[in-house]
């Protein structure tokens, strides 16, 4: 579709008179993506910000191309060519999953119809579909008929939402409120506390065991200390799938302690929610049904496109703390008439119909198929752990019940050395990760454990094989050893040598 002058704007609108143009544009865009996916032989081009930024900065946004094909050609150069492709089996970095085709179909439909899920008169059936999916998810968690929830933009917003509800239920002065989580919990807990106006000391972290799970005894001591100091614990945040280790806190024991103390229990299952549809590992979430609120991220372990997340509560009445009525949007009389306006329980107003992606996934594939895919990546992570644990080049931290693997390369002759030897190991691992990304052959993550630099695999692609894992390990070891042999003697050990493509 080509328009020779800027004044010809109407044909760009999507309506009954432009459906053929819509079909052609969508087909052209879909074909570009399909071709790129078909040809991608690595997860990343290795492009650096310094190289790509000038290309994008040079584009004059005041001079439109007036042609979909030309715009797609340009997009190929500034985005598709250098995008990070999570579908590739050697993308092993963050909690980004490949996506299933029924969800992509849902994405296309929801974008075109463009429903907003804040009020009934903007979404109708979309409102009811989202509510049905909340009911289904709550059932999988083990909540009863009084439960409720709402879709969100992601785990950070879900955690914020849950802690807002907990704060309001606590009903104490902000200076007295405390949130307890483990030292392996997600950073969004502290961020939420800041956004909620709590003091800088509001988030208290307790120690973890060797499996990086919250220690119930440590939680019990902290609950008792807060009580003795006249502080109010507004929430305990347990984690079902920590970002680094995939560890799952002992939910039954934590639930017992929260019940005895009368404290709100929030379970951050943004990562571990895939276990809700696992036929072999659902028991790992035993105790989650006793939570007051739960975060789930379907775009992490249900193979959904970003964004698709939700916060669920055992007692739907507490969602009233997020409600606000405006005469022009959702006046109180509509709530009194039972009109289902999702804005009454959401932190957002205008909101995409992201639930449609999960709906079509369940209707086409079914939950067992999603659970099968998640079980596959967990199986692969267990195999990868065994491989790395037996490899003398590497040191592994712990075995994850989910699909992460935290490990590091240890240079020969530096296995037990302190001081310079440990610094060399840190620098070698940092260099290896950068060099691998610059090559584009694979992408892995990094983290710190007890002050030392480690590498991390996050396996979320069922297409990743052990050959892929072994190949990436060899690449990492090669880059790390090159740093030790060739670059470390020349480098100032105050900082690692950086790699650019």
C-alpha cells in the first residue's frame, strides 16, 4: 500500500473500507518475521550500542516513507537484523520464553480489535474472558470461590499490587510497617515498598539455606523480633522460583508461621507458576493455596508473549483497596448494578486484552500441553546441572528445582586461591559472557553469588538440546581461558577488559 503524499491519511485507518490493505500489510509483516526466524542461525547479531545507535538516530521521523514495504525494509536494518531472538535454542540468558503460535494469533486479534479492559462498555466479552481465566488460575492455585484477581503488566506490578493490598489490610502507620522476604527474593519487593511510601528499612531480608530457600527458623525469629519491637509485619513474601536459582521457599512451613502471626502471605510465583500445569511437579507448589495473594507470569513459563501476568487473591473483597470510581468511567452506581468493570480492581486504567493470548493457548493446546513444555525445560536443566557438575572447568552453585543453572569457570591452578586468583576468576567469567554475546553465537546471563561473579543459564526453550548446552559451555570456557592466557597479563585487574563487536 503506497500513498504519495502526507495528506492521504484516511487509508491508513483500519476499518471496513481498508481491510484489504490490512490483510496485505499484516501478511507482509508476518512474512518478514517468518523469514527472519527461518534464517536465524544464532540468537543475536552481537551488535554494540555504539554501532546501532547512529543508524537509528539518523532516521528522520518528520519524513515518512508512505509505504509499508519501505518501512519494513528499514525495520529489517534497525531492528529485525539485530533483535535478540528468544526462540533460538542457544538463548540461555533471562526469563524470556519462546512463544506458542496460538498466543501469537491472540496477539494479532487483540491488537486489531484494540479492546481496553478497564470497563465493560470498552470490552464486553473480553472482560468475561479475563474473569474466567482468573477463576481458572485461582482454581489451579487451590483458592476457593471467594478468590479473585486481575491481569497486570508483569511480576513487578503484580507484587506492587499485592503489597498495596497488604498495606491497607495492615492498617498501621507506614513507619511501623515491615515486609519480610528472603535474601534471594526479587528486587521488585524493595521497589514496591519504596513506591508505597514505606521507610527505607521497611524490607527485611532473612537468610536462605544451601538450596537458596528461605529458612523458616530465620523467618520465625524475625517475626518475633518485629513483634517485640512494636513493628507490624504487613506481609511475608515467599518466592516460588527465584530469578537466579529457581528456588522454591518452603511454602507450608512459611504459611504456618504467617497464620500463627496473623500476617499476610504473598507468594511471588512469577517464574514457578508453570508448575500449576505440570503433571509431574505440581507438588512443588504445595502450600501456595494458603497464600493471601499470588503473582503469576504467564509470559515466563506459559510460553506467552510479553505481557501476560496476573495477581490473584484468596479473598476477592480485598481488591476494594485498589478501587476508585469516576463519574465519566465507572461510577459507583455501575458497581451497585453488578456491571463488571475490571478497572475497579486494577492499578491500571487503559489496559490491553492480554488475557486473550492465554485464552487461545488453552483453547487450542490445553493446559497439559503447556505443562509438558515446561516439564521439558526443567528436565533439560537437571541434565545440564549434571553435565556442569562433572566438568572440572566449572563450579556449580546448587541444583534448581526449575530451569536455571548458576555456575562459573574456574581457571586452572586458581581453584582454591584467594586474593588475585579469585579476582582473575571473576574477570574471566565477566569477559567470557561479554565475548560470547559479542560473537552472537549464544546469550547467557550473569549474576553475583556471595560477592563473586557467576554465569547463569535460564532454560525456557524445549528446543534446547544437551548438544546446545555443551557447545555453549565450550564457548564460554574458550573465551574465559583466552582471557587468562592472553589478556589478563596485560590488563589492569581493577576492571575487566570489555569486548565490542
